[in-house]
C-alpha cells in the first residue's frame, strides 16, 4: 500500500493509477477495486455505482460526518486513447523526469485523483465538521454520463452535497463557466439510379451537401451573435461538421450519405435552437432536393452525446469556497466541456478547479509538473482546514 508522506504518496498513487489502462472504451473496474482497497485500508468505506453493462463503475466515499452540505471532489478515471500517438515511453508507466510526471492521464485527470487519495489520511486526522466526498467517475471523455447515477442518489441514500469541485486541469484557476457540447449523426437515405437519369433516383450526397451548407449558415449566425459575456475563446457558439461519407461511384446517383456534426454552445444558448433550425432545414431539403423527383428518400438525425454547459453562478457556495482556498479573486471560463454541468443541472453549485494545464491533456507524452502536483496538494490542505473549522 502506498505510503502517506505527502508528495511521495501522491506520486506513488499516480503511478498506480496511470498503470491501469482505462482508455474510455475499456473497463475501469481494476482501478476502482484498487482505490476501494486503498480506502478500506485507511478505514474508509466506499460505494460502487456500476453502469448498466456492469463493466464500469463510479466510486463514492465520505470522510467526515454523513450529513448533507459537504464538498464533493470529483475526478474521472477514464482517459483518451493512445492509438497512433508518438509516445517516447510506455504511456501506462509513469515516468518522472525534468520536473515532470509523464503518463496517459497524468494531468487529465489522474493527477487530481491521486492528490485527493493521498490527502485522505490528513482528512481523517482533521476531525472534519463538514464532510469531504470523493467521487471517481467513468466515461467523462465520451459522454460525461459516468456521474449521472451517483448524482441521482444525492439526497436519497447518499448525502446531498453543498458544493462540487471538479478537478479538471485549470492551473488552479477557478472556472465557473464552460460551453455545452451536443453531437449528432445524420444519415441521408437516397435512391440509386444511373447518373444520366437523375430523375429516377434521389441524390443523398447532394442533399447532405445542402444540409452541411445550412450548418455553415447557422455557424455564421452564431459568430455574428457573438458572446455577450466576453469570456469565451472563440467568442461564440460554434457549429462543426467533422466527417462526411457517401456514394459508391461517379456515375451512380448515391443511395447513402452520412455526416457527424456538433455544436458547442455558450451557457446562455437555448439548447433547442440549433436542433430546431436544423430540423426545419431537413424538412425543406427532403421536400425540395432529396425527393424532388418522387418520394424516394428520407433523412434521419440521431443525437449521440449531450453534455450541458456550466453557467456562472456569482456568489455561489462553490465559487466562494474555491476562490478562497485557491487564493484567487476572479473566476475564468474554459473552452472544454466537463461533468460540472451535470452537477449544476441537479441544483448543486459547481466549479472546475484542478492542478496542471489542459494544454498537456490528450497529447503524446502527456505530463503534469511536479510543481503543479505540489500546488494541488497545498490547495487540498487548505480545503481540509476550511472543512475542519468549527
């Protein structure tokens, strides 16, 4: 079992966590078993919250009194893939060199998880009056749904927290806002015919092209609307088409065309606006383009992932606490989505604040600096002191 001597304990735990290959498409149960055993060795019980398939689980543990109003320290256990990345060492073996700890997930976000786990002995010794909860989730990198089942139990068979700190890397700045992300897969079903006789078919590619052009127009409208808060980069809701595939040969009216698209919305965006605009375009393109020669085709769009944004809540319990503990006097926004919005939708004040820089995340030779780990440990010690005050 790792030792409990501050920075060395955190590095030891980080090495253990990195060694578990928890790429998002793989189970995380071995890691969860390890953490549960670590906590049990310290006398801290934990609860596993499995997914429906049973191949992944979240873990929830409480240090301090089992009462409402505590602070959740939330981190995810899954990491992005390493496939086709040019790593200079094994991504699942922590390598410490030149003041950095290298490994997949080192900064995003097993570093934060390791710091929280290393701080448990200090939490236990502090005689907390306000509980600290540890929540380790899964599938953050794909759907951010790995916290949902745990959130649903708050106030029922789990204590309802008063605030959540999501430890994504912000260099310990306090982020109170990020965009939403909603992703879609659109399939245009046409009808094959000889290209010399287009009236006998329905051209799926040309219909899809018209829909992509409509998404360009929607994107331009969002850019023109801008960001009234002045806090985001880029300063607007964004709309993006990532892949498109269709057709079989130049001289065949294409039967099928598919494309993936997304929007990343500012916190004040009506989440129904862009889907409604696209649905209206779909109806028009189906009628005027795809089926101009007859009722041959149809268009279907499936929502794949919807992650809510995080909206500023000035003066919230989470904001005031995190600013005080981090020693900051202002909040920031971040350009990436997190699980924080899911907590906020459930009515729990939430901020994002963690050690390290997002610039190192998802990269080959991902790393967190030892300085960032030290700063993260100091942040947690100040938080523990806050929760131990009468």
